[in-house]
């Protein structure tokens, strides 16, 4: 018998999930666009990806403008993906149409926006499990503290770093990875 299969066979269900998740690539994670269409993250191999949990009614919401500019400035080697979340102060209460309209009308957002998800807690989406758990991303643990926290992944789908909400999109802590 294969020693790995024998070992996995001795694990509890929870431990088996940890082993399965630890071998999961970012590109295997399924998430939908704001319009409900599947997003294939592997389409972005060869580019860095900046994931940002966004909200329409937050003090950090004006960062949409800078995120749009970042998206346009670095479009050849960076994909910005906004991830709506209503877990922080109920600041993203709208449905998909509300969010889309708000982003386009107020900030001219043309970068990709996903479906609204949970970025923490018992209903945490697998994307944010990957971004925040060392046993999955292989680099470090973090917790999402508020809206507009940013996570940067490299061209091979490997975790690079994360940045709290106060770190603006053109902060040198982010752009040093992009130049």
C-alpha cells in the first residue's frame, strides 16, 4: 500500500480536510463574479493578483478610485479583484446590482468584482481560507480586520503579503512588488 494513503487513512475527518486543503492551489478555488459567472483564477497565471475585500459604505470606500488607477497602471502584470463583504459594520448591504451600480457610477470601476462572500468566521469562503491560513497558503496566518484589507499573490499563485485597510493601493509596501 502507498505509505501516504496509509497515513491519510489514519487521520480524522478534520485532519483529512487540512491535508486536502494544504495541497490546494489558489487556482483550484471556485468563486463567482458579481454577475454569478464562474471565475477561473488560473486565467490569471503569469500575473500578480491583489484581492481586496470591499464595501460601499465604509470610510475606506474612496480607495476604489486608487484601486481602479492601480488596475489601469499595472494592467500588464496585475489583476485587481474586489471581493464584496458585509461582515464589518454592515457596510456592504446591497445586492449584486446595487454593488455593480455603485462601483461604476461613483468610481468607474472596471476591475473584476466577485460575488459577496464571508471573509472570516464559520462561513468563510475557501478563497479567504487560502489567503488567511498558513496551512493552506504555505506562508502565514492572518485575520481580516476590516474592509479594504488587501492580499497579494504572485504570478505563480503563491502568497506574497497582506496589507491592512490603512495601506493605500499605491503605498510603496504594495508597489515594490509591482515595479
